[in-house]
C-alpha cells in the first residue's frame, strides 16, 4: 500500500477534496469514511485514543474524543517510538489569506497546542505567505503583513515559546530549507504533480513550484537551528484532511531522499453555518464566526444563519424532536462544549423535543462568546516583540523536557 | 515586437538552441544570423562597437572587434543611459557541473571582466548549483563543492573584489531574492514555460521551478545589500546566446511586476575541437581544452583533434591553401590571438597556402599554453578566504567609481 499511497485519487465519485477545493458529492455532506478509503489513510480508532490517554496521562482532547481528528497516517509508529522514549516534533501551518481567523482556522492550532503540552515536544508552524501570494491576487507585502497578523492569533492559542518556532516562507526559505525543496522537487514529475494537485497548463509555474515548500518542514534537516544532528527525529503533522495531498507527495518522496516519512493526524472540516456541505469559507463572512466577531455578531449569525435540525414550530418540535444529524448548533457544540455530560444531555433533550432550537442556540452563543472573548483577550496581549521572539531563528531552549 | 519577444521560437527548422541543447541543422554549423531572427534579438553592429570605444575611451575587446559577442537586446539603451551619467550593473553566471572549466566557459567571464573594467560598474555572478543538482544526477553537497571550485576559476579571471559579488543559489536564495522568484513565477504559466524551455510532463517540477531563479538576478531588488534604494538601476547580462530563453522570459515578465527589462549582450559558442557544429562539451574531454590541461595535453589535443581546413599534403596545401571557414585553429586564434595584424597575416598566408597547418597549430598551441598557464597561476593564488570574501553578503565599497 505504501508504494502507491501517492497515486490515490484526490477526486472520486463527485467528492472533491484538495487544498483549494472542498466539495461534497451532489452538494451533500462530505463522506469522511469514503475519504479515508479515497486517500488511503487510516481511521483514528478508540484503541489509539486510549493509547494517547495512557501515554500522556491526561484525558484525550475533546477533538479526539469526539472524532474531529478522525484519520491518521503512521500515528501508531509515533506512539510506538514515544513509548520507547523517542520524541518527535510537530509541524502545522496556515496560509495567511485573511486578516482574521474564523473558528475553523483555530481547530488545528487548539489541537496542536494540546499535543505540544501532552507530549512535551517542539513545534514548527509554517505561514505560507508565498502560497497565498501565488494563489490569491495579493502582493508580497500584503501577504507578509497578513502572516504577522495571523501569527498573533496563533500565538494567542497559548503555544510555549520555549518549544515553538513560527516562520513565514518569505522570511525563512533559503539554505538547508531550500536545499530540501530542491531534493523533493527532483523526485516529483510534472505529471505526478498534476495527478495529485490537479494543476492545468494555464496554472502558473509558481503553483507547480509550491508543493515542495509545504513538504520540507516535514524533515528535521530543514531546521538546522533546531534539529542539527537529529536527522532521524520523526515529524507528526496535525492538519485538516484537505492538506493530505501535500503529505501523500511528501511521504512518497521521503524514503527516496533518505528521510523519514512524516506521520499525520487529520481533522474533518468545521462546517459552515449554513450546513455541512463543505468547510467554512473566509470569503463569505456570513458562513463563519470570526475570532473578531462581537457578541452581537455571534448572536445574529447563530440565530439567523446556523442551519437548524429543529422543527418549524414549537408544537412540532415537541412532537417530533430535532434532526441532530444536520443541526449546526449541535455540531458546533460537539466541537466546543467540553462537558461530555452536558452535551449528551442537550442532544437527548433536543433530539426528543424537550428542548427548543432557541435554547440550544442560546447555549451555543454562550460557548462561542466565551471562546471568542478568551481568544480576543489573549490576542490583545500579543505584542510585536512576542511575534519577533516566536519567529526568531534560534535554538529552542526547552525542546524535549 | 516587444510584446511577442517571449513567443519567439526556440526550435526552428532543425536548429535547436536551448540552455540544455545546441544542435545545428543537419549537423552543420549553427546559423547565427538565423538565430538572431529566430530569437528576435538585435545584431551588435559596428556603430555600437564604436560607441563603446568612444564612451569607455579604450579599445573594444577582441571579442567585440571579432564578433564573438554578436547579438544584443537593448544594449543601446544601456549606453544611452550611461552617456547621460546613469550607471548599470552586470549580471552573469555559471552552472557548476564540472570540476574544471574549458576555454568556452572562460569567454563570458573574460568579456565580463573587460566590461566591468571599462564601465566601472558592479557585477553579480550567479552559480546555479541548484540547477545542476536538478539537471544532473549530482547531490546537493557535490554541487556546492563544484560551485566553490568554479568560483576560484572565475575569481582567477581578475574580477575586482570591491565591485563583485559571487553567490551560489544554495547559499543565497531566500528573502528579497525569493520574493522576486515568486513575483516572476506568478507571471509565467506552465504552458508558456513549455513553449520557451520545451519541458515535458515527465520532467520533474524542480526544472519547472528553476527559470525564476535565473531570472531574478536581473532585478536590483534581489540584492538589497548591494542596491537598496536603487530599484531602477539597469542590468546588463553578458552571456552565451543559449541562455537567451531565460531572459526572453525575464524581459516579458519585468514590466508586469514593475521592473526594468534587463539588457543582454550575447556571444556565439566556442566551437569544439572537432568542428563548429555545436558548443564545446565538458562531458567529452577530447572536444575541449581545459584550463587544467598541461602543455602536453594542449599540444596533443590541438595536433590530434583540432579540425583543419588545410590540405592533406604539403604539396596540395601550397597549391590550394586552407579553407579558413572550417579551420578550428584559425577560429581559436580569432578568439585568443589579440594582435589583429598578426591574425590577419596568418589568415592570409595560411589561406593562400604559404603557411602549413602544422605552423598554424604551433602558433595556436603557444597562444593557448600562455593563456592556460596564466590562468593556472592566477587560480593557484586564489585562497578559500578569497572565495569567502567574494561570496560574503556585503555592500560593495567601490560600486560606481
């Protein structure tokens, strides 16, 4: 299976999931089971979750318990090695295309922070300002500015500065990192890149050049100031599953250039307010809750746009109950309401008609308001000096303890 | 014409000239007149040569007088600006694929040194170790080593360290240089790159990514340590005409990203010992004189392999004289025998049969032995510290005086 991993289809039976497009079949829901088959990754099962619990001596994150991170590649190998006393490092990233993040953007960072704290491992965070400059009609300068703004939101998630290196490609590409880009690029034919990413002849060559840029943070030698002499350190990448094509390519190339394959732990998409047919889009402000939204914004958006599985009238709701399968407030609570008992209670009451849509939305508004308020306070405390400090090319003093 | 410059054909009527292949039609001679039409560049005429003489108050270089540098793009604009008191900078380079250079490799550097001395302008020299790593089956480390070895040969040509910055891509790509690579890459579709460079789907994406790397030294903002605040400084590129495709692309892109088009001054190829059907190849040691060849090597190669236009026997030679059009010793003397009068004398005597092949070859062996001996002495004096000094990222103290 390993040999043909990269050959797996990105598009299958009408379901399209690439780093640039997420579209369910017939505008229905993304079929995540099918995606696991389609991409050739593995399901993150209860056995692995229990193992994380045991190895870290702390309760698994809500995103693990509730199946938000639902797929992986070689996560078991990472845990095997960890159990033997071998550490790893984390790599995640963001394409800084918008001023402010929405809740969907926070998910990989919230989860990565949990992994960093639980396993006590170093973390590199790539801001692909070059990617956004090439895919969007944005100038180099604007993308650099957005990268720094987004870095503030990322830092606000609570990363440990003694274990975390944040870099932007425009800042950091060069030297050992660039050499690895060249090593990777040598191993990927244009035809193969077309097969993985769906490029056309009218796409510019910047797009064709980009996949190695996102690939090489998977290799410790790309960061000589961090991992000098640690070429065999394994890498674990928490990300949304739309990034899988990059890492299928990376895993295909890695052994050919003498490197370890990175392991992955992959999340489903955070659904849009309007329903679970794709992922939240930063370009439609009414499809998403932003970390900059006010209480009023959040209240209005949830009340007005959050797709409800409840019945049209109170009488009907009491009679038939809500369809939880399509209900966005329940889905959002599934991500962000940490109390398992309360969530179960709400689902039971709402599903059976003893709770009304308005009540569930009210609870969600409170949860999101608290989350956003907490983020806003944390972000306000992030100074430019802190951004400089996280982005400084430096050894990390507290990498593995 | 400017708009469609980039669309000019690289391959035409059986004559193929790209950065990776030089092949004349039906294995005959390269037709340089046709190449000028084919590429859409201009002939370097006597008027321009006289202008160089006047502006620099020194005799034009033998490579100008004898038509070795025979084509250009916008060289007249560079001279116009120079006449108004505006300086420019020079950019040339080398792909370091072999340990030692042959005579053909020296030509652009000898000519560039003349231009630097005559116009008193700064110079950047790019060593495309990344290119050679991607095109040849060479490791990153081997290409870096070759780049430094080749830098010694280049320094031995006598460049002024106060005006010259030598860099290798593996060392220098990043920052402002990388930002310009992204700006260029955004403007070139894959289809266009295929039209210019002839890539196929089975070529790896490293090749597709490379043209912007060779393009951006044409823009002063790629060198903030040299040209900060001098974004309008014009660039003049002395190179062999097989590099024209890179700079057709660069000139097409430049105005779209707010930069000046680089000007070019382009040479014909130094012919192989076996005759003028292509350019010297570093991979066939008997096709070329190397700067590391001993007197014995040179003597043997010239006597054994240098294609002669002389007659088979002394008697016939006296009767018919030599065919100078195909005679390699005469062609080599045309490049390297500086004395115009002596060259004319030899051509007259040899062409009319009063001089024999052996005598001409003897004169050539002396000229080349002196050249190679001079180069060897100069190279032996180049220390690793000097290489470091030329390659240090630093301001140039003596750029424009």
